[in-house]
C-alpha cells in the first residue's frame, strides 16, 4: 500500500558553499532514502532550503561588504547548484527569506502564544564591546559549567547535550573576534519548554527504534527543560507579530525557531506552487503519513526536543493543553535519522582552518556518484568517520570501476559482439537460476535496510550481488563457448538480467550512472530523474526572484522490483561506467585539496 512519506532535510546556512562534511550528514542520505521510497511506490515530499536568518549571514555579509539579503542571495544559488550537481531530488528546496515562510512562522508562533506556551522574560544578553552589536548565544564559546567541556556554545553544550545560557559559560569569548562579551539586560519572548516535559517525555518514550546515537542523546533532554528564548536583538529575520514587538527595529525571531518551522512552511509553499494549496495536508495531517528528518548529530536537540515541542504547542497538546492551531493537528516526527561527523585527520571539516573540501570542487573533478557511493558505504552513519583520499580511491577503483563497472562493460560488450541484442536463454543451467534467485532476493534485503536508513548495509548487500555475478561469469567463461552458442547466450542473458537487477538496487546510490546503464541495456526515457534549478517569483513578495530546486520525479521508470529483460532488444557497444583514479591521489589528493595533517 502506498503511503505518504515526508523527507525533511536539515537546512544549510546560506553563508558559504557546502563542503562534503555537510552533505554527508543531511544531503546524500536523505536522497538515497527518498529515491528508494519513490521506487517502492510511496508518495514522497522531500523539502528543505537555505537557512538565511541569524548571525552567520550578517557576519559573512560584513566580511564581503554586502547586505544580509545579498549574501543570502549569493550563497542560496551556489548551494542550490551544489545540491543539484549531487542529484538531490528535492520536491522543493527553498529559503527562509520568503514571504510564505514569514507568514507560516508567525502563524505557528501565534498558536503557541494563544495556548500559553510563550512567556516574556527579562534576561541577560551579550553585546560586542567593539561594535555594540548583539552576540547570539551560538556565537559565544567557553567552558561548559556542567561537564567542563572546552568549546561549549552559549545555547548548548554539544558534549553533554545540556541547554546553557551564555552568561553561565566559564571564560566566554566571541567566536567572531575573540573578545569577551559584555552582558546587559534585555526583554525577550521564551518558549516555555518545561510546559512540555510530560507530553514530550511520553512521545520520546515511544521512540525506542531510532538510531542508537539519537536514542542515547534524547535520554538527557528531559533532565534540563528550561525556557528557551525565541526572539533576539537583530535587524535580520522574521518579525514578531505582537503589539509592542512588531515595530521594534531590533527584535526578530531567533534563527533556530524559524528554521525548524521551515519544514512545514516549505511544504505549504510546495503545495501552493503545485496548484493545490491543500496538498501539504497529505504529509502533515494524515495519520498514515510518515515523517523522516535527516541531519548531523549537532542538530538532534532541535529535532527531538524543540520542533516536537513547537508542534505539540500548536496542536494544543502540551502539558497546558490548548486549542488546535490554524493548520490542524500536525504530525510529529516518526524518525530522526542523524549521522555523525565526517572528519579529516580526526577533526571536523572547517572553512576557517582550511580543512575543507567543497562539493563543487569535488563534483568538477570526480562527478557525483563516486561521492554519493563513498558517503553511503563509508560515511559517518553511526560514528565519526575520517575521510581519506586513499579510501576514496580504493572504493572508486576496486568497487565501482573493477567490480560494478567491469561487470556492466563485459556483459554488454560480449552480448553486443555475439548477438547485437539481448540473447534468449535457450539452454539454462542450475547456476543461472541460482544467481537470478540471489539477485531477486536482494530486493527484499536491500529494501529492508533502506527503509531503516541503514545505508552501509544496503550498499554492501547490493554490491554482494555484483560480486556474485562477476564470479558467475568467471566460472561460466562465456568467451570460451563459441562451439556452444546456445549455452553462451543463456549465460549472457543471465548476466544481463542480473546487471539490470543490480542497477535497480544501486539506483538510489548511483542515479547518474544508473541512467547510463539503463540506456546501455537498450532502455529509453528517464530511468532516474534529476532535480532542476529554477528561478521563480516569490509567492508573496512582488519582484523577488528565488532560485529553487524541484523536479518531476513521477516520470522516472525505476521501480523496486526485478523486471525481466526484453529478449531481442538491441545493444550498442558500451562505454566505461567509471574511470579508474590514479593511485597517487590516495597519497596526496588533488592539488586543490587541503593536505591532511
């Protein structure tokens, strides 16, 4: 039975191009999952966009001598190009500076406010002594007063997971210029998180099947539920729709508050652009729908605690009760698919330290599928994983080129040379049926792993079919069967059937090369659809042009099943699927890449 599947993908800051550490957490895993779900016959809505509000944008704008809007415009387009190049099949990749997003954010806030989950509070805010500007908590670092971790942020400690106030940090410093901030009193609106302790705890207690890293992290979330500020002093962001607040030039919603609402606002925008403004309800108010959220581990708090609390508050389902908000009863996340960090020499990728490999550089040199495969099979799915050029070269040469590429090339080449078309299996043998049975069974096994976002296991099982097919060809030696053409044709037919099956199994991981294999087997039309980067006018701000990622994915032919190949379909001489890389790259990497220390 087809079900609606929401794939909610973490929102990258629009303050610079993306590096491969970013897309290993939110990008590639979410697309592998979504492509599989579509192939399995489910209705998918994959949404995200650029997170354009907050200090990261204003800091970058100051560096480049641009306005915040100009900076967001510049990098939103660049990020869209990166994600398009990777083949990430968003139904809508938008941005948080749209009129639609502001309206939805304000409506969610007003529902929370009406239900009593927003409280005003005088608090201590950090000011930069040299500029007089407000320093958001995330831009203050110091020693955690709870666990002693050196590098805790002013809003939370990534080491122990506890919420913090910047003024509580030991030896606080500005991440922008290193100076010690000045703390002054200011009034803000707070989300009353303690008012969700019981309802959130009850919901979290049902999520025992999440990834272990997420389950372990969420165990501590209910121990320190304190009010959290949802407004801040800045002139860049969504305005607060309350009397006494809406006209204040330096009061905006905190970036974390409006960014998580983006999952829902993007769905509303997608529906409006689709011609059916209510289409989002299938994925948000339908009890049969399933919602999967993809991110790096530093975002677990916002998706396992903050966003569910906002949804409960809107639904009138927090500990204080309340009325259901204007959008109806919205679904809470079903699964949080959080990856660990992709590191280099044991450290996180860092633009400021020069330890960074940008997506666009990688794509230009190596194309998308080699990176997609590496992230899937060797990425940080359940633990921090070090990227090395040696491992990337090894995986590309021995698994993609030698194993998969070689199987495709020699199977189609022999059939093209001997038959010019897909031959008939007129003289089958038990070994043929054994291999085809293994191939057919893999759909259940690989599909089961993909359903649970176990990408390493899924890719490994798919490649096991490839290895079995290579052994089969080596054992059967069809090139020696000139005197027995009927048996040769049966072997080649079997090999081509398994190539077709393996191509389907690998399509979520390798969509670009899967299209090539589809065509090499004589197929026509779109096998694995790709996203398009389009310029569209903002739905609510006349004259504003926004770059979005979207696509027509219903037109693709890929389905999660073994489809019998068509005897007699003409075959052309194939071209290599993957080029082998120079082994020396494993030692140094390309010239433009950072040198690991």
